[in-house]
C-alpha cells in the first residue's frame, strides 16, 4: 500500500491533505455543535417571549372591545350589539385559554385568573342586569357593580402594561446573552483557524521543498548540458514522477541534436508567416485609403460608388450593387446593366437580401453559374452571392450591399472585414445626411427670418454688413447689395440714407456710427421716414450688440414698420425681440459647428460632440417654434382638446417622477391633500402645464432648494400649487406675468433663457378647461403658482367636512402606482401626505423643516440608499427618533435586520391598503410614542 502511494506525487499529497481535512472537519463539527446548542436555547427563549407578547396584545385589544361593545349595548339597547358583545367575550375566553395553555415559565397565573374572574362577573352579573333593565323598560344598574367592573378592567389593562415591560426586560437580557455567546464563538473559531493555518503552513512548506528541490537540480543539469558538461542525476531511483522526469531528461539530452532538422522547418514556417504579415499590412494600407476616401466624399451617390470601387480592390468580385432605402432610394453598381439594377431596386423584397433585414447579419447564397457567367471555362462552376446589411447608428436597416463572385465563396474573414468597413462607411453616410439636413434647417431658419415683418441686418465690429433679410432689402430699396460682397459701413449706410427723409438722416447716421465705434448710444430707438412710391412709411430702428467671451462681434439692427396701429406694432416688436435674442444663439451655433464640420477634418469624438451641440440647439429652436404655434392655435380657437376623465394626482406624480432625476440640486416635495382628484381634461395639455410650471420653478431657483407641489380640494375644484425658494418676482411685474413674450428683467435673470410664452400657454390651456391660474411671490424668497380646475365630484366635495386632524404621514415609496394607492388611502383616513420617490430628497426635505408624525418606508429604494439605511438616518436624529415608523417590503424576512431594529412582524407586498391606515391610526393614538418601528404582519 505504501509503495502504491509513493509511486505518484499526487497520491502522497492527497493522503496528507485528506488527513488534514479530517482533522479540520472533526474540529469544525465540535465547534459548530457547541455554538448551535447555545444559540438554539437563546432563540427558543426569544420565540417563547414573542408568542407571549402576541397573546398579551390580543388579550388587551379584545378586552377593550368587550368593554366598548358593553357600553354600546347599554346605550343603544340593540340585539346586534349584544351578539357582537357575546362574540367578543367568546373570543376573549378563547385567547385566555391559549394564554393559560402556554407552556411558559414567564406566564402570570394571577393575571389569567383576574381576566377569568372579570369574564365571569361581566357575563353573569353585568350583562343580565342590563338585559333585565331593557326588558323591564326601566331601572338602573347598580353603580357599585358597574364601578367595580370598570375598575377591574382598568386593573387588568395596567397589569398588561406591566407584563409588556417585564417581557421587554427579559428580551433585552436574552439579546445580551446572544451577543456574548456570539463573541465567545467567534473567538473560539478564530483560535481554531489560527491553529489550522499553522499546521497547513508547515505541511505545505515540507511538500514544496520535496517537490522544488529536484526541480532545482534539474535546472542546474540543464545549464550543464547547455555548456557541454556531463550530468549525473540523483533522483533516478525515485518511484514517483520526479524519478521518471530524471530518467526522461537524460534521454532528452541525447535527442536534442536529432531535432535540428525540425527547427529548420520551423524557421521556414516563420518566414511564411512573415510574408502573410506583409500581405496583411498591404490590406491595412488599402483600408486606410478607403477611410481617407470616405472622409473626402461630400455626395451620397459618390460615396456609394467609392465604397464599391474600394471593395473591388480589397475583395475582388464580378458584379456588385449598393441600394439605400433610407432616407431615400439610391443605387450604385459595378459590372451590372441599368435594367438589372432597376429590376433589383423594384423587387428587392423578392430577393434573399431581405434575410439580412431579419437576421441583421451577412447572408451568402450558392447558385449554378449560367453559360454567360462561365466565361472561357468549359466546366460548370458555382456562383456565390453575398448580401451585407447597412445599419444606422440606431441599428435601423438603411441599405443593402449585394455582390457576387464566380468559383470562390466569400470567406468568413472577408465577410467580417466587409461588415466592419460598411459600419465605418455608415458614419460618412450619416455625416452627409446631417450636412444636407443642416443645409435644409439653415434654409428654414433663413426663411423664418425672411418672413419676419421687420428688416434685420447684422454688421460686424468693422461696420461691414454681413447679413440682411428680405424685409430689410425692401426697406433699403435700390440700395440692396449682394451679401457676399460684405459692403462697407459707408456703402450700405449711404444707400439706405438716400431713401430716408432729410430731417431724419443725420440722427440715423449718428445712431449707426455709434454702434460702428462699439459704443451704445443714449437713445434706445430711432424713428425715420422712408418715401415709398405712393406713401410715406415710418420705421423704428434699434440696435443690439453681440458679444462672445466679452469681445464685441457686431450689432444686429432691427427696422420695424410703425405705419400700422400701435398694438400691432407692439406685437411685432416683441416678436422681433424674441427672434433676435432667442434664435440667434442656437442658429449661430448650428451654422458655426456645421461650417467647422464641412471645412475641417475632425476626430470622431469631436465630430460627435459638434453633432450633439447642433441637435441640442435644433431642439431648442423647435421648442421655441412649437410655443409660437401652440399659442397661435389657442388664440385663433383652432386648438383641439381630447378631454377625458383623468386623475390629477397621478398625472402630477408622473411629471415629477420624470423631471426629478435630472435636477440633482432641487428636492421635490409632494403634499397630497386631495379627497378627489378626478377631473375632465386633456392629459397631454395638463402635463404641458405642470412641466412648464415645474421647469420655471427649477429655472428661477438657480441655487437649488425645495420645489413643493401641493394638491388639495378647494370647494368644488382641484387646487394645485407649485412653490419654489428662488428669486421671486417684483410686485410691479405680477400683473403682466401672463402676457405673451413678457420676461422679468434683472441682473440675476440675465443668464436664464426663455421666450416669455410658457405662462401665457399655461393660462390659455387652463382657461380652455374652465380653470384659472394665479401667482403670489415675494422677491428674493420664491414664488407660488396656483391653478384651479373643476372636480368631477364637485357636489360631493361641497358636502365634505374636512377633519380637524393636521397629522402628516411621509410616504417613501419608489413604486409610483403603489405610492399613489397608499397616499389615496391615507387621504381618505383624514391624514395629510408628503410623498417622496427618493430617500435622499426626503432627508433634504426633513432638513428644510418637514417633520411628519409618522413614516411609511419601503425597503427597496434603489442603489443609492435602501429603506433600512433611511431608518438608521432617522433614528440617528434626536428630534425624529421617537416618531413611529411603519415598514413594508416585497422581500422575504431579514432576521438579522429585524433583530437589530426590534421589528416584530413582517408584511410581504401586496397587502390591503386599509390595513395600513388602521395601523397608522393605532400608532398615532398612543400617548407616548417611543419611535417604534412597526412592520405589520399578513394576519394584521
């Protein structure tokens, strides 16, 4: 047996480690049995106390119900109440029987006998007396009997409180024993593992020496063989692998010379690999030329043809075609007739190319070549067709590349390389599309400016006219110059002044000259007269300097026709002001970055950054235009609404849930006091109103702070308020706040963008819903915007008398639907609700002064902070540690957390909402709350 083990090194290792593992296992079993025995005793005591605690709670609750039902029977003298009283007495007897049957040394026999005596006297004396009184229609119950029974019930309740206190003391002692036992077990385990590590260290060192010493000797022998010395090994008589290795080593030394030929063959193979690397280098050079060609192309058709030409050089084929389906149908081909290209374009869905659309992968088809395709060969050959998909950045199929080759299939490496090159080419394709789109957008923006009824011109810092719109050309008449010439200051002013009345020329010229010198004149606006063919028109001109990084770039002059009535003139003035202030920045960014992309070769990351900037500024212009169009439709009565029965609270929570993640500097507080939030409205328009109001609250609170959204019923209306802690609004600006294009001026508001249309749109939407909006504000302290909408349950709300209770419940729940359900239940139970999705925001609201009377906390709240951590923060605060907390969770019981925080019960979602309001009512009715964390059980 010993020889069998010594024949293999791993058998020796195995024997030693098996012995060590047996010793470790035996020691571990002894340790664990001892620890488990001690902790099981402590756990049994804890379970017994918990069961006794539950029975005491049930005895107290049922006893109170018996007394309440008895008083009800005495007052109302109804048989139904008597039946309920008998039921409660039966329940009390059943619970008392369970208590007396409990096998516990802690059980108080005198307490059980007291309850039994109470039941007997209550059933046999007090109830018969009341029944006799009711049947006889008169008489009174003995005051002594009633007083003694009440005193007896009060003594039992006091004894229950004493029992609770005693149980809590014993539970604390058990916890101390449990922690002491745990520490002792940990120390014992640590000492045991230190001993095991020492034994393992000695064993491993011995085994390593037994293995590595022969290897060191072999290394020295190898060095001697390299220098030509004779070697004699000492381990050839060992029976294990080391002996076999020593014997083999001697044979290997003799065979080294014989392997010289094999090394020569290997060298030839390396040279072949070198040639292959040269071919790959050439292929890489061709691919670089391909990428360079893509960057230089500016037309889509040219791009497609360039791709095919380079593919022909990299992957030789007979015929090929590229077909793009988005954004428009385009084709390019090599070696194919126009008729065939047309047929494939019209019948692409009938070809195998559509398989690539479904699989999003290359697809190759093998077919038999016909006589024309065989060429000079007399033997039949196979033809291979390859279909390659082209995807956009959003992984949408925008085109297909088709090619075929005779006699040789397309290898997987070729398909992979072609797929990668097409992925690169799609960037160039989308670059060209973006350029064309930018050109179209630029033309659109120019059309917008040209259709403005004011003349607009831009001069640079040197006074040269860089740009003017068509209206300006009409005003200037024959003096209009080609914009590409960038006429000097003297040329364009002299041409314009030649049409101006003589009495206005000097003043207008001085006005222009001031801006040319970089100075802003004292006169804000200048009026001048132009003699047209049949009439004299009056124009107003004003200038606006443009700065970039503190350096003057030029001046925009706006020429406005004041011939029409004043109100129309004022409207046009506001519009031009908005155009000059709001459109020029994004338009300049779009044109500037587009020009950079056209004129320079940019790195992909910089190119993407420029594209993102163009997209952002384009969206900004789109929103501005949409605001204009919305307001125009509303004022003309052409706006259509799709009204339906909706829940205002649900819509508002959706908006807050969407906007809150993007505003890290603001805390959102939802105060839900609604009794009914059902309204008849267009949901999308109501979302637009809330989004505008909350966006304004965030925008005009640049230093952060709380955004409070309050919902409640006011008579037969739903009232919603949005309050911020921002800049506030001067009192003189309040009457004009909902006017179109009106913006509050001020040093602190200069960097805050806006069109002055948002509040006007909100007011019009609310008025179209038979509602109204109002604002209150104090400058420097924030603003409150409040709007009213008719409630569908308005008549019921008028009859509703609000509770005098001002108790507030803070609901912390990241599931919006469940949070809405819990909030509605608590509202109907006459509690005010502060709802939060984010625990960090909830703590910030508490720091700002929110102090609820009770917390309802979910355990799973995301990665940032869970419910247990939130509870620890609450418990760490002196002013909050005594506020009761109710915990609910969808997780299974966490025994460790429950013991740590003294949680008695655990509820797994879902649970009936009314049970939550019952537990809230129960906890808040306690006279001396001690910061109890209560997790209602399923039975409760």
